[in-house]
């Protein structure tokens, strides 16, 4: 998949656990885990906004596009 989710990287930079992020964002651990592992098919803008607010980052810090042809 050409869109890479770097949620685990940002969580590590902010020293935040999945449990902490779950509590701040209001998502279940299982939904956050699916997003963190890159298995999610979509993300709501409201969820992305909440994650960015909790981690004090920009959407581009979490989501990355890589061209598979290279």
C-alpha cells in the first residue's frame, strides 16, 4: 500500500502508550491498533484531527505516501 501510517513513530517520539492515546482520542484500543499497524482502509478527518491534537503533530507526520513504482 502506498500510504504508510507512522502512528507508532509519533507515539514513540511523544513517549505515549496506546492506552494513553486511546483515552485522549476516545477510540478503542483495537481501532487504534488497526490504524497503527497500517491495516485500516480509511480514517475520518475528525479522528485524524484528534490524534494530531493529542500527539501535537501534523497529519503529514502520521501519514506518508510512497510511490510503489520506485
